[in-house]
């Protein structure tokens, strides 16, 4: 069975292949499958966006299955923002640094005990002749007052994890993947597949 992963991110693809090993004969990135398209992620939840992305690619992919995901940072003091707007929080065309600066500015007067947040991921798997599977995962943490570390991407420099007592950007890729929201969602999906869903 051939799976197309709705991404060209090498780290994400490696993590997916490791966790879902044994369920698919072949797992390809979008580029490897000859697919070059952007799906407008305008859903109100991570699950809606992941499913929309999977459906768009499934229509054109020459594959038995498509896996897509959507992730973001959810900050309790901001009523869940940036949420589904995490990648474009500072506006279209802005980068990770601009998103981090905007978030830190909004949170500058929020005390440490109220800076709770989490990364959330939803993964959607579409397969021929079967209902879609959607799994979610989270990783709890809190926002730092300033960026720390040079690893990772996105909000990693300002996301503090109690597990390692440092920011995600100070963690190795292996440390981060061991507790990551995407990893947790993929493990939940693997369990669904093991249970015959």
C-alpha cells in the first residue's frame, strides 16, 4: 500500500516513517509523488485543516492513502491564540521570528504562572474504501519571556518544556520528538491502525 505524506519537510517525514513503519509498503513525500500544490488551510480547527489538506491531495495522488497534519500553538491567556493561525500570526509573509515577537509582546505583562500553553497536532489519514481517521496529540508547556536556543523552528525558542527544563530550541531533535505533539498524534494513529480501524 502506497502512502503520500502531505509534506516535503524531511524531519516530519522521517518521524512519520519511523512511527508508521510496517503499515505501508511505500511512503512518499509530496515531491517524491510528483505533487506540487498548496491547500488553503481555512478551517477553524487543526482537524478540519488536516482533513482538508488530505482530501485535496488524495484527489490527485496516485496512492492508496494520504496523510496530512496541521499543528499550532495554543496559549491559554490568549483564549487559544495563535491556534490555527500560528504560521501566519504576525500576518501573511512574516516569518517565525516575527510571529514570536508578536506573541511575546502580547504576553509581556502576563505572569509566569499564567503563561501555560501547548502545541497541538491533528493528523488525518485518508484511504481508499475506508472512512477517514483523525488523531490528535498535544505537548504541554509554558511561554518563556524571551527566546532561548538555536535548534528547531517556529515557536520552539519560546516554548518551555517541564520534561527537559528548557526550551524546545535548546533540545536535541531526538529529545523534542520523544515528547512532541506530532509524535503523540502519530502514535495515537498507529494505535488506531493496530486496532484494525
